[in-house]
C-alpha cells in the first residue's frame, strides 16, 4: 500500500506517473508450501553444507570461516559446516534496514512487507527499436540512469543499465557509479561486486555522495550490494571478499545463488531450492563471520534451463514457485529477500510482458523486498532495453496501484449518484462523477485504450512502438536532480584519482 | 492444482500442451477487503434495492417478483425489495454444480476452489495477422470452435468466438450452437441469451447433444448460461426471460451486471461494486422466484471507463481489485462466480499480454470459478483474435502449472546429485537429471527461449507472429472429436426445423 498518496502530476511532456512513494504490501504473503516443508528445505540444506560443503576460493573467507569453527579442507578448499553452528550464526541479523538516498525523500526501508523496485544491472548489450541490439556505451549507460531517475516507480537505480563497453574494464565501475550518484538522486545498487577493491570504491562513493563519515555510513547505510555464488556450491574469491567489505562497512548485501535447475542445480524446483538455501545460508554465515550483526540478507535467482535448448528459462511457473518459496525461507530466517523481474524473450513483445508479469506477480505475492532488474531486463539479462524499461514501469505501476486501498466510505460509494442517474441512466454528468473526474482511475504510462479506428488512424502502434516514443520524451524532459557542486567535484575527483591508481599509464 | 497429472503428449504437429484436466486452486483466496467491508457492500446494495430499486422490463419477471412480495410499480416498472426478503431468497442455492460434457472426460464441476476457463463469446469482429480485423464469418466461427476444441487448457467452448455476420441474425445462434455441439466435445456456454426462445434452443440442443430427457438434463446440467443487466439498475425483458428459462430447466446461469464505473456505475470502485452487488442479488432473487433452488450464480464484469477518452479500460488495477472483491462477495453468499480475461488493447501486443495477465491473476487469486472470455478476447471484447487465443492459452497454461504441487521428496531434492556434481560441477550428466530430462520443466506453447542469434536467424519473430503459425498448425492438425452420427443428424434436424419456424419464407 502506498504510504503517501498524492495526486498524480503530469510531467512537462504530459507523461503522467504516480508519485515516488515507498511501497508496502498489505496482503498476507502467499504460502506455497507448508511450514513443515519449509523446515524440510532448511534441514536438507544443512545436510548439504555438512556432508558436501561449499568450495571457498578466498583465503580470507576460509580463514574467517575456520575461525568460527567450520571444517576447512586446506587442499580442496571445501568448507563443511556443523548444522548447529549455522543455526547459531544466522541469529541476530537485522530483519530490516534503510538505504539512505542522496535525496532524503527517496530514502527507503527494506524488510517486512516493503517492496523496493530497482532498475536492471549487468547487461553488456543495449537495445532500442531505432538502433537494434548492440554493445552498450557510456552514452547508453548515462541515458539509462537518467531514465531510472525520471521514472517514479523505481525506488533504486539498480546498476546503471548496460556496461559502457568502450571504456576500460578495470575502471568502468567508477564511470557507472559516477553516473548513478550524480545523474540520479535515488538510493542505488552497484553493478560491480567482484573484488574487494571495487566494493571499497562503491562504499567510498556512497560516503562521498551522502557527505558522511565511515561511522555515520555504517549507522545509516547508503548503498545496497549483492553477490552471486558460482553454483553449484562454489564461492569465488572476488565476490566473497566484496561481500566481506560490505558487511564490515555495515552496508546491506545479499547472497544470491545462481541456481539454474538442470545445469547448476538439480533438475527439480525442490532440489534447486535446497541448494539455493544451502549456498545462501553459507554466504550469510560468512557475512556474519566477517562482522556479526551486519545486514546480510537472502537472495533468490533460482530458475531452470530449458532441457531442449539448454537456454535459461525465466518468468516460468518454476521461477514463480521458487520466488514464493524463497520468500517463505527468508521469512523463516527473519531476513529480507531479493529477487528479480525476469524474461527470456529476445525482444519486447507479448512474451516479454507475460514473463515479466509472472515474475513481478510472484515477487509481490511472495513479499520480495528488493526486486532487482525490475526495469529494462531483456533476453535473460544479456540486454538492457529502453522499451522494456517503459513496459516494466507500467507493469510495476499497475501492481502498485492494485495495492492501493479501496475507498468504501459512503461518499465514495455514492448512493446519491445511483439515485441521480436512476435505472437506465448514466453517470457521466452526476455531481459524484464531476467531483472525481480528473483523478478517478489509474492513469497509464503506456496503455492505449482509444477505440480501434482512432488507434489505427494514429499509426496503429504497438505498445513497444509507443514505449519507444515515451523513453525518448522522458530523456528530452530529463532535469538533473540538484546536487551540491562541491559534492559532484569530490565524486569526480575520487573517480579521477582511482583511475590514475588503477591504470597509472593511461 | 491439477487433479490428474499425466505426461505431456506432443500433438502430431509437435505443439506440446498440458493434458485437459479439471483445475483447483489449492491456495487460499486473496481477501482484499475485510469481512466488515464485505458486509458494508452487502448492506449498501440492499439499500439500493430498497430505496432506488431495479427497473424490470419483463412483465413475466415483474409478476414473479411481485408474487414473492417485492414492491412492483406498475407505471415505472421499478421493483423495490425488502432487505429481509432478499436475505431469505438468497439461501438454499447450490454452491456447486457440474456441467456435463458430450465427452464425459471433459465434464467439470464449478464451485469452491475450482477454476473453469472458457473461450471468448460475443465479438462481431475477428482478426488475425494475415487478414487483419474484419467482420466475423461462419468459417471464422467454425475455425474458432475447432481451436477451442484443440487447446486443452480451455475447459469450455465459451461462445463460438465471433458472430457469423453473413448469416441471418434471427437464426445465427443455431449455427453457432451446431458448431459448438458437433465440432467440440467439451462443455459449452451459449452466446445468445437475449430471448426466452433462444434460451430454449440452447437447452434443447444441450439435451439432444447429451441424449437425455428434460428431467435428466435438470439433474445433470449440460450447458452454462449467463445474462447481463443493462446497468444501471435495469433488467431487459429478453435477458430476464432467458434467465428464467435456464433456472426452470435447472441449467446454471449467472447474472452479470454491466457496471463500468464512471458511465454505468459511480466513478469509484466501491460504488461500482455496490451497484454490481445490488443488480446481481436482484437477478439471483428473480432466478429463485422462477425456480427455488435453481443454480443461479454471481457474475462480475465491473471495470471503469477511461475518463479522458470515454473508452472502457480493462485489465487495470481497478478491474483486478473488483474481481477479487467480487470473489469475496460471492463467497459471502456461498455462490459460484464468473469473471473474465480482459484487455482494452487494439492489437495482440505487450499491452494485450499484461492486461490479460492482470485479469487472469486477479481471477485466480480471487478464486473465480468461471473465467469467461479466457481465450481470444481483444479490444474490449469487440474482436475475437486467433493470435490472442494462442497467447491466452499460454498465459492460462502458465498459471495452471504454477498451481502444481512442488515435489519435495528426497528423490526429487536429489542430495545425491549435488554430491555427484560437486562444487563447481554441473548437473547435465547426473543420473538425477537424466531420469527427469524429458518432463522436468514447463513446456511452453508460445514462448521462445532460444538465444538471440538463433531467434534472429529464424526470422526474429515476435510472440504474436509465432502465435499466427501455431493456430494455423492446430487447425491443420484438428481432428473432429467422435460423435454418434445419429446425434449429429438430430442436432442438424433441430437446427433446420427451427430455421424454418423462425424464417418460414427463407
């Protein structure tokens, strides 16, 4: 339910949106499996960690896990866990945290029944109807961040859209975070969490953006990070150490197993969920070993591969089931949870819409706190699409509006209007309607409800073609959110300094 | 949850589908409003019927309502109801009924947590990618009925798709029902419920198709009908009398108010729901006045008009809210409920997908027993689309699969497979995967998960373009379900006789 509901304001372009607002789901979460089944998954995953164990590439991480009593095999780097030790380590973790945005009006709290939508991160490709699918560039990345800033339904800039592939990979993360911190005033999530050094850059740029000390940042987190395991049962050194940095700095971080059933996990939803749970728990334990009480939380990405083609399938029944069960697991541990808005579609068509909608519905019904890739993800996450971003904004706005309370006051019901219209009459002209005319119903970003002839005469454009016009209009209308010039200079100086350090010869 | 789950069988075309199966939703229905609010809607609607009343055009219906003590104004034809009388009349109505299909394997029970999906009825236009949007013809109607028969996810032939506009309107219903009863062996729902005479034709053709007596048909219903009110608060004579015929023949019939908020109902969801409830209750009371204990049930169609264009809006947050609250109202009365899969989109694009998906999700979460227009509805119901039928089949199959139980047996979880794959390994070759290879995951009708390059090399077809190929393939593969030649002759003879009676000169 939107906490703050104010009238919709048209932007200068005439593109109407609901206002930015924290979102809470007032409905009870769907419980797809029984409490006993939740315990069965929990105990099976403890057996995995006891009997098979997790391979941990990072010596730092192995040391931390050894220190808390895990069984570390020095040769194989496999770490095995005593179930009682896991049970003990997963207590006392915050069930809620706040990500402070540069604009305090865009600060959001994560946990309980809160829903946070973040734009896509990770794709190397970018696409739009005009230029097709191509390698991402700095310009595309900056445009995507601007659109993330402009679309109210997204609570977080989720990772700067596409990679700017023309820039050096060693320092690309700095350019992306500079865009995120200066072109957008929302909370943000970094894309590059694959070394301790890059994680420290994330944290430092959050500190600068918010103009706080390290201690203050620890008390009032300013960035939300996440890592993946290399499923099955492998945690690479860079991701482990990035997570350790986040935990020590008090910045929320999720551990998200990459459990595609049939390839990186057993070819069943149940098996993949057990393995996901095992890997997530091991990651949470590592985070706690690094800093007890740090806001480390539960990540979901479980889907399956299509056994015919080997391609990952997203937005499927198995995906939706695994989202909702993962929500149950996270609640069992009292942890917030992330998942994603996914599709395997190759273009922005009906399939992209229904797979994303399936994902979004599962996330909302399952009380997923952080929906990553909520806007712009296409083609299994390989491509960041501008038209998909607009489509997703509509899908998410629709779901947000669905959670609005229904006004059942006498004034809203309007028995007087029914008497005024009378049997066989109409309501267009009743006082009740005239009072509510402008703001009575959901106002779409993308949907076109004009009659067929009008729609046809206006070019017979599909939703995807209309989305193309909308993102371009939003870019034309974009106004950079206010930022203290001193803060911007400090961020730029940090990026310049780090580029010199990382690539001294360049 | 699918009661019977058998392996998917590819059709000769290679188009794989889940088998025909009754569907039950094992999850608890979403309660969008409180029990107190449900009572508030109930009592407000009783006040509407007491103070404003319903205009009833039919003298037969007014007589029946007068006989049970309603206050009938002889001049205005407005009927007002004592709340206690309504409370008394809405008891003792069946909360569940069975529609017996010509093929007993396709008989379904309606009520409780059952979900029945029926194809579209009502459109005058038909469309496909090859021929565009055009007036419906006999050939289109027959093709649509064949596809309804071929797509397992649809439980009922819902109304023969489009009108065959080249045929005389007086006898068109006979041609449509002949197609429904002979080209399809599923349960069916007639499109033309606007006179008592046509209703009797429906019932008689159901009786012939099932080869039962009138009394046997009453005990084992063979057709599911429905009428609309002419909102606000008007019941026309033809629909009222058609409903009376159904009630007297013991055939299930729903009363569905046409409450588009802002035009035919107050410009609020709450007001439209109260008015819908009032009109539905009045209709149910009339059905009980005609035949106490007849299976008369609750209909939902409430949506809103777009106040900017005056066009109806479908698949919106308001629509979804009204679906779920209507489910609550029907459960309060212990009645089955119908709703619809709707969209206002003008073509089969992402909007058509997400609006339909929003509708379908609301229906499933709200435990809507009969989803009318579940396949093929486009453009606010003006057009029956062949590509939309395929899209809807996929959307419904996805939702059906989501309700499958998750196997959490030890065998399914496969700790042995995790040990076999080991950290960093893969599951493709494990015994666990090989055992499950063919039937492990959801197999789509329409979705394409191939990688971008393969998809592009194969023509870069959107889901809508692929749907075009699928319905044509299904038509090529169509095999007429077995029918006793004598039964078919009897149906044809009835149609011929009635045509001579209705249009004696032709």
